C-alpha cells in the first residue's frame, strides 16, 4: 500500500515538474516575441496625429499631459532606427552593457544611442566612450541591448535625439508607437493627446490576445494537455485498484460511504503532495518571471482532479 502511494507521488512530481518547465518555455517565448517587437508590450498602440507636427512638439504635449509611465517609439520607415522618448517609469530592454536613457537625455543638445548587440563589434571606441557612425555622424553609444536570446532587438538602434534634431523631424515621416506600463484605452489616449487614431500594435481577439500566440505556443499547450491526460491516467489506475480494495472492505463489512471518503482523502493528500513537491522543484530550477498562471493551472488541475475522482469513485461503487 505504501509503495503504491510513493509511486503515485513520484509520478505526480514528474508531471508537475513538466508543467513548470512548459510554463517556463511559454514565458521564454513570450519574452522573445516582446524583444522582436522592440520590447513593446502587447498593449502598445500605433497612433496617428490629427496634424503633422515636430517630434519636439509632440514630446512636449506628452510631457505636459497627465499620462505617466509612457514610452514613445518614432520608428523610421526605412531604417531600423527608433527615436525614443520616455516619461516616468517604463519597461526597458535587457542590456549587455552600459545603461538606458535617463530623463535628462531627452532634453539634451547631444544625441545618444543604444544599439543592439549586432552593432557591438561595429562601434568606434577611441578611449572610454563608444560611438556609432549614423548618416555620416558619430553618435555616442551609452548601452548595448541584448541577452542570451536571439531576437530582432539585436539589430535595432534607439536614439535620444538632440533638441535641435527633434525640432526638425516631422511625425508624418515615422510610425509612432506608444506603450504604457499601466495600459489605457485607445479612447483615453486619443483624448489626452489629441490623436486621430490609436490602433493596437498586436491584434486582440476574445480571450486570446493574439491568434499568433497560439501558433507560437502550440507545443507547450499540447504539453499541458498531455500533463492533464497523465493525471487522468493515474486516476484511472487508482480507481481500478480501489475496486479491488472495496471487495476486501465488503468482506470486512466496511461502510461504503466511509470507504469512498477515505479513498478520496488518501488520493487528495498524495496527489497534492506530489504536485507541491514537483512544482517547488521546477520553480527552484526554472526562474519564472511570473507564477500567477502556473499556480492557477496547477491549482485548477488539482481541484478538478480531486472533484472528478470523488464523483467517479462514488458513481462506480454506489452501483455495487
């Protein structure tokens, strides 16, 4: 009896560990998708203005607005150059070296750049400061973007342009993307900044934010389905063995309701122990950025399994 319980615990540990690994891969893939998108979130908007204006004037409007924790990407339609403006706290890309823009950099008379890691070997570094030649001019580089993953961010250039340059550049010549740490509705954004349109950068559908998300994660989703089926398979084996134990209990004149409750309690305890140990082991090995969805899935899997187990064993044995 004890060996059977230990076998169940180890089996559930393996399934739970596998689930943590799958959620780690989901988050890893989500990160790469975000990096491919200039580190913008799925809540970012592509916007158009009612009137053409300079980048300096639009930045001033954003600065004077009540919007906080915002970043604006003025993406060049030809080159992989993004003129960057930020206000408050916002998500910054991973850096291999250096630092990201400070608020004072957006008011500077000197342009500054942050480049993807593909440009690392193209930088000119005479002494302590690196430079990148852009359109015939050498721009100081204060940071190199990238991490262990390969993404489109590796070939991007972010520039905090000088005040003089911003006054010359016109919004009509750029794809303008706005992202905020705390998402706001398109109507709110349009009202506060006087925009003509504000369209989600990533198309959103009901429940699933993006159909391509499913295409990018179908192997992990299939793995989670396999894990759920694995729990059901283990449950079926337990129910078969419970039938044999019930025959023995009848011989000993054990109350049927008591037997069902004790089987359910034993199943709940040992399966729960396996899920806790497997999840803890997985979380110790794989560093997740968020545990919310993992815990929700594991909790739902556990609660659903013990409820289903009670219903099935009750139905099966009450017919005897």
